[in-house]
């Protein structure tokens, strides 16, 4: 395979999550301008309920399909299809039965009129073609990118007439159902499904063994991603929930497509080095600290500009404080950093350890609730988020002591965290900083991040190349020595993966 073709395939891995994020962002902008703040808050609650229910029942089927190879490839797809449908039926029934209780959970029984129909979204999505996920083992990301982007385009197109028809949060429900229908249809058109005569019980048991710890992990992720919205909705009101969700999503949500891209790249990268323990240790360190460098490079500018970006995109009725921006900056850094340890633990199939590390973040919700009740300030809830993410990162790093050099990792991450912490402190204490003052903070922080990235590449990136086997030595000859991009450049040009049987 030519270098050009490898880079083209890698670009599809990036296109899908970035386009999905952008189109969802466009949909949120449309909703923020066409719905009142209260109705937008109800739409946020609706989305939070769906996301929370899906996280709690997530058994990692997509990742199971990707990591299963050899003679069990077709069986993995069949098992995923079977388990996904069963999960979706239970989820749809639970949402319909408990819809009144779910509405009361957000203190918005009179606003949430479409909850009972929300279960249609996972039910329709369960009919996707899982073969489209499996072919990503061979770096074939195009079909998934087209299906994801096609679904999002349809969702954006339909949301405007839906807003004109309903004038409330049901417009989002119509958009979500449309997205699921189009995505499933495209997945079946773009990739030929494989037929399996009978599902192998041993593969089904392996999938369940893989996924059960992730159910508990899903509870932690739900607590981290959705429980804070429940707290804000009950401590304040739907209008405050809308402001909180818009501000935090603008700061945090872009880390999700970035982490997805990193995982699509990082898991094959680590997998190709599993036969060389020393090279794998170095590669794990490169992935971990590389993720931290990207996290800092992202969090610094987004935090400094957040109070300008929120009213610019969503309207002048939505204004966040400098304290909100400072806390969002540090939380964005911590959350993205957690992706590195999660990826390494996932590579080693340590899903139980991964679950423990992520569940710790739920402590932050309790702290945020206590601080919010005591002070009745929105930013108090965010302080709890930051504390929870910090504790989670510490625990995740402690679980990796056998797989990489923790002192080296802590040195790099500590420097990056100090840089982000100082920038956040200056933003917090400086009040209404001018554009020039923010530019100086950005340049100083960017210089520190760049130096750390260069040191990382010099110390670790070259070590991976020299200790790899012959198949990885081809990577080293083509690594692009751009600070902070060593992981991306390395995997973009690695040797061609084996052809599936």
C-alpha cells in the first residue's frame, strides 16, 4: 500500500468524528436560536437522559468487534448484532415505562413531553451493520465516516422544520430519530453484511465477559457526563441548565472526537508492538504523554476564549463568567488526559481496572452537589467536576505502573498541568482580561507545551523506533518530527495490516 493511500485512510478516521462534532454543534446552535432558554434546557435534559441510559447499558460491543480477529471475526459481528438488539429492546421498554420518573429527575415534568419516544433512538440504531465497525481493523474508515456524516447531515436538515412545527424539545427528538434511521440505512448499503449460520456460544460468553465490567464503567461515565446536569437542573432551573450545558459542552465536547481519533490510531499502534515488551512500554509512554500534550494545546486557547465564544455562537442571552472559563479549561485538560490511560488499559483488556479508575470521577459529583447546595453558585458544581477528574487521572496512572515509566510520565504531565493551572489562575483572578493579556498568557503557555512536546519526541519517540521490530522500523524512517504529533505521524504511515480471512 502506498504512503498516499495510508494517509488517505487515516484521514477518514479523523473526518468522521470531527464532522459529527461540527454538525452536532450546528444543530445545537440552531436549537439555541430557535428555542427559548427553558425549551433548550428541556432539550438538554432529553439528550442527557438518552446519553445516560446508553452509557449505563454500554457493553463496549464496537471495541469488542474491533479487537476480535482471526477465525472469530464473523462470529464477533453476529454476537454484537444479537446483543445490541437485546440491549436496545430492554432500553426502549425501560425508557417508556419510567419516563415520568426520568422527567421528575430533572425537575421538569411539565416540560419533557417526548421522553417515552426516546427509546426509539437506540432501538433503531441497534440494526446497524456491525461489519462496518469490524473493517476498521484494516484501517478502512470510509464507510463509517460516510454513514456517520450522512446521519448527522439529515439530523441538521430536519431540525429546522421540526422547530417550526413543535417549538419545543420535541424538535430534538425528531432530529435524533432521523439521524438513527439514515445511519442504519447507509451502514447496510455501504458494506456487505456477513451471514453466520449460528452464533458460537463461546464467542458470546467472551463478549459478555468483555462487556460486563464496562457496564459498571458506564455508570461512572454517566455520573461524570450527565449527573452534573441533574444537579444543576434541580439546584437552579432549566434556563441555568441550558447555559451550563452550552458553556461546558463548547469546552469539553470537542475532546470527544479528538479522543475518538486518538483511539482509532493508538490502539492499532500499540497492537503492532505487543511482541516487543520494551517497545510497547515506550509506545505506551508516548501515547500517554502525547495525549497530555494535545490536551494542554487544546485546553489553553479554548479556556481563554470561552466567555467570548459562548455568546458569539449561541446568542447574547448566554454569558459565562471568567471563573467558569478557568474551571472549564482545567477540566478539559484533565478529561482529555484520561484518554491516554484508558487507551492503554483497553489495549491490555484490563476493563475492570479501567472501570475502577473512571468510577472515581463520580466522587466529584458528590463534592459538586455539596458545594452547590452550600453556595448556590453554578461554578461550585464545576469545582466538584475538576476534583473528580483529577482523582480519576491519579488512580488511572497508578494502575499503569507495570506498563510504562510512571516517574517520566508524571514529570511531563505535571509540567503541562502546571502550565494550564497557572493560565486558569490568571484568568480566574484577572477579571476581565484584555485581548492582549490573554494573548500573552497563550504564548507563554504554548511555549511551555511546545518545549515539553519536543522533549517527549527526543526522549521517547526515537526510542520506540529503535526498539521496534522490522515492521515498525519502517514507521521510524517516515516519522514526521513535528512536536506533539509523534503518535499521529507514526501510525499514519505504518505497514499495511493483514488482509482479513
